[in-house]
């Protein structure tokens, strides 16, 4: 396993106002959100280096947990040993049908591993897709039915005290999720209701002072349905309501399908220009990508190799990180139809990830790399007062 390099960032303790060092270690570039209390900024990797997130959704169909948060420290260790690098964030779902409380236990062990928790805030009644939401509907969110719970969640997140990536309303332009416009008033009202709910949640949490939350707006590369009203641009909450933007861009996700066999580059040609246009200057994460290991129309290792080579070449300069969706699940009663996208279960795919993380463009930043150099490709944008990059440099150097 490659030895990571520590960058030192800081936060101000809310009680004694003293500076506390936060050491964050990453996979392909040192990952640390240089952080002062009430001011969270982006740390963007230098050109040719990317953050590598980790999602783990289950070993296979026999042991599959559909709640999307069954990852353990052991899973992280085994994955990092397999790919030969360290990860920057751990991606998991926070399902409100299980609990409406801030997932402090999960976030704490992630932080103990020197990773950033990346929380999918999932206000939903179950994990089933393709239906309207009755309990946590967008209209109820807007009406304030869950304000007390959201405020309590935000206070606990604030008390957690260190950076968290967070998204709500994942892939709104996909009709599989209940926050898609199709389930919320249709073409005329659906996207606008989503935007109102998104802003409502963010505003509530900001009022509670949860400034350690870095908001991620996350869409699918393809609008489904492909209608003008459902274009992901219509769901954009505004640049002051997201710190990062994210994209899902999968290859085929089952052994049977012919859909999605296009290259990763094809999907990026469709989505990337649109993202950059609507959110100029925002760091972009490939929050989810993957390919089934047994689809006869697309070899997973070949598909992933091409995707990683393009990502590392800075073909899309706004992209700062990626995360493969490591999961397997049952599609019907036939075992041969089960989905498997777990990197460790395929030697060729594992080799691709190990090899593509090497090379002159994938090296760990040398000691002495300043935060000013890391930040220079993106300006700090935040609704609170700005903190100068040079000041952060002085603190880090001190």
C-alpha cells in the first residue's frame, strides 16, 4: 500500500477558540479540507491528481444490505490493500426510515481513519425506487414538517466539528427517486419544488451554524425521462447552495442489459459541458460510476481503464475526484443475472485500479506543497465571510 502524505489543516475549537490540527490522508492526492470554524473551503487537488472515494454496498447478493451504509473499517482496509492506495472519503446513505438522528457513530469511525464522511441524506420511507414518497415528501419538507428533525441533525453535525460532504436529493433528474419532478407535480412544478426543498434544507442547517457541511449537488449524466422539463439544469438550486457538484455515470449495471454500454467518455461528452456551464468554477466529483463484471457487451476492466486514463489526463479539468460503486445485488431469481460491480472480486479490474493510480501524474504531493497552490484552480465561495488563502497557508506552515 502506498504511503500517504499528511497535510495539516486547522479548525477553531468552538469553546476555547484554539487552533486544532486536523490530519487528513488520501489516496491519489492528500485530502484535507483546510477548515476554520464558520468557514469551510474547497481543497482542490493539483492537476493530474484526484481524490478517490470509497463506497461499499455489500459483498454479494447472499449478504446484501440494501441500506447502503453497511461499510466497516475492515472493508476500507481491504479495499485500500487491493487497489494499493488510500481513500479520501467514505460514501454512505443516512436513511430516515431507520433514524432521523445525525449518524455520529458512522462519521466518527470514518474520521478516526483520517477520512471525510460523505453522507447521502436520504429522506425516504424505504429503499424501493420508482414510486412517490408519502412520509418524507417534498411538499412536507417545504411546509416545515421536518424542521425540528433537520435542525437537530444540523446541530449534531455542527458539534461533530470537522468537515463533512453531504448531499440531499441524489440524482433528481432520474425518475427512480421520489424527489424527481415526475412524482412532485410533473413538468410544471416538479423541478421547482425540488429546488425549494433543497434550499429549505440547506438554509435550516446553515441557520444552525453547521458550516462544516460541504454541500454536494449530485445529478445523473442522463436525464430520465429525456424531456426538456427534466433536464438536470432545472433542478440546480443555485451556486450559493452547493459547494461541489457531482455526477453519476455508470456503464451497464446488470449482466443482461445492453443499455449503458457506451464509454465513460461518451457520457462525459454529454454531461460535462452542461455541468460546467450551469456551475462554473465548482469542483466536480464523479460520485458514482461502475460497470457490471459479467456483462457480455462491456468488459468492466476495459471500461474502467479507459475511464481512469481520461480522468487522470485532465481531459475534464473541473473534475477533482471519483468513487466506484462497489456493490452486488439480485435482479431476479436467476443467479447468473445478479449484478456484481465489486472491484475486489475481479482480478483484472483490481489490477486496472492499481496500475492507473501509478505513474508521474498520480504521485503524492511532495512535502512543502502549500495550500495556496492547492486552492489556486478554484476560488473559495461561501455564504459566510471569506478567509484568505494566504492566511490559511501561514497557519499550515506554522
